[in-house]
C-alpha cells in the first residue's frame, strides 16, 4: 500500500495491490486522509499487522 496526500485538492492517492485509487475528500489534514486511505484498503482486504 502506498498513500500520497494531495495538498492542493485535499484528497489522497492510494495504490493497493497494483491498482490506483483517488479519494477526493476534502480531508481536514494529512492524518485524516491517511486514515481514510487505510480504511479503503481494509475494505479491499488489507490487514494491518499491528491489529492482529
């Protein structure tokens, strides 16, 4: 998973399992954008090692 915060549009680019996604937001800050990206990836099957 790779996450890139778009500071101009307040969105976030997410690459997960070879597919790219853009979550438009707008998000209040980078932390909120990253959390949204992680949740998006969880819906696609990602499991955070810290949660197991």
